[in-house]
């Protein structure tokens, strides 16, 4: 059996593997209107019940004709009518005949080509081709979007605007989705004062709750409960037990290290189990994962940047897995340092940086100000988490490194 608490802490990849191996997706489904499914995970596959759009349609304003081959300039046709979206031409076209047709309108029986209006001249009921038509027939197939029985969406997909728009275009109005995990957040610390209140000597305004709740909301997850508790073991124990009873997973921030007032890990060991403790990572060494009341427990560091970074690296994949989706890591790309970076080797680091494009088109990472795990300002405007291996010390400008992209996709 692997040692659960290596002295230097678990490498991030191993910690993520252990977390995901310990989780089971939540049971049950919800059926919601499509617009309410944004960001949710599909509970079942969806198939088209019929062809979409279901008819051949013009993809250009112009004139529909029956000619199977591109006509030559000087060709002429007799105009017989008009077709518009929702108002098709009722007749059948024959050789030498044409109809005026608008983008999206159904093609009449027999029509094989649309001539773009800028290529022709129409006068009275006569149509003449002025310039070569080209080989493109400018016709959308009846099953361009979907064929009958075609899978539109697999189960376990996190739904974006494009998914929902396609389902709507195929006639679906609602969808079954997996339940979202109910997350309980515990913030601990004798020195913490809620923002907006007067603070005494040595006190600091509590920010982790706001930072984590906002980060989770950006990732599509809300909080079911949020508690701020002083470093008193009985009060902390009661809060942990209540959160475990009411929620699907419990997250704490602070009190997870090894100081005299760090009660979270001992309380977890008494009331559940500690699967592992400490990460070989900067920021984020004091981190605990285990089980509390049969629910997954994540003990995040107390420093805000470390709490946010470990939440992205370990809590977010866990939330995805609990919803029944395959966890998707942040996209990675290679960048170069825009300026030298002074650091000491020892632990792998996820440094916060902005993404810029150099004069030659190269991708540059710009680090601004202190990288201290207590400085939330290092997260402001950050585009990247720069992956710095443990063995690297001072780095020269132009050094190439991998980085995790923090911007989320739109579609």
C-alpha cells in the first residue's frame, strides 16, 4: 500500500488520481428546459427524430433552376414564381424555367441549382445569366444539421450554448441532466472578520469565502452552505458534521496545516478518514483529502491564492466527476517568459501570469508583482498558471514553459 503522507507531499498528478478514484457520480436526474441546462451535464444521449432542416433549402438569395450542370453566360429562363422561408413555391420546375428564391426557402420539386442574384439579370418574366455560375449549387441538404436517428449529444457532456442551440434546432425543448453536487464551505480562523465590519488588532478581513464562492460560480457550481467559524474544536466539529449531513461534499479553507490551532485535519481523522495530506506544490502544500460522514472532504489551504489554485486543480475535477462528466483539465499551451524570473528550486510551482503576444507572434507570459500565496492581486487578470518544474531555479527571459489557460470556452 502506498504511503499516504509522504514527507514532501503528493505530486499534483498523483493527488488528482487518488481524488478521482475515490469518487462515485451522484445518482438521479433532473429534466429541465433547454435554457436552464446551460453548464449542466447531460444524463442521456439525444437523437434526432427526423431530418433537419427536413427540406432542401437555398443558402443564397437568387433564382432556382433545374440545370444539373453549371450554365454558361447567356443562358436564359422564364420566371414562374417565388419562394421564401415559410412560403414555398407550390409547383414543379421544368427545363428553361426559374423561380425567385430567398435564403432559407425550400427548393421546389426538380430544382437542382440556385443562381446567386448578383450573377443574373431579371427583366419582366425573363432571366439571363451574365457571368459564369461556378460549380457550387448553393443548396443546403435536407439532413445538413441532422439525419433521422443521428446522435446529437452523448451522455456525460457539459452543455454549452452550441449544444443547446443544436438541440433546439432539432425540435427538443427539454433535456435530462445530472444533479449538481451540493457543496458546503467552512472557513476557519480566529483572526477572520467579515468584510464590512471593523477589525481589531491582528485581525484580517475574510476573503476566501468570497473568492471561492465566486470562482465556483464562474465554473458553474454554487454553494449550498457557507460557514465562518473560529478555531474552536467543538464549534468546528459541529459545523463539519452539519455540513456533511446537508451536502454532497464538504470543503474547508484554513486550519489544515500542523499548527497549534489547526484543528481541521485531526477532526477529520476522528470523524472520518484522511486519505492523504500535503501536496508537493507551490502554492498549496497544506491540503487534505478524505471522507467525512461518507462524503468527500477537501481541506484547502488558508492562504487565498493557494486555496484558489488547489480548488482549480483538485476540487473542480472532483465536481465534474460527481456530476458524471469526464473531468476536463484546463487547456495547456507553451509560452515564453517575457522577463527573467528569480526563484529558488525545490517545489513545482503554478505561477500566475498574463498572456501577451510578442512582436514576432510568439506567446509570452508576463508575471507582475509578488507571487506570494497570500496576495490575491496575483490572481487579478491572470490568464495563465505557469507550470515551473521543481528543479528549475532562476529563469532567463525567453525560457519556454507549459502553462494552463484560465480562460473558459464560450461555446
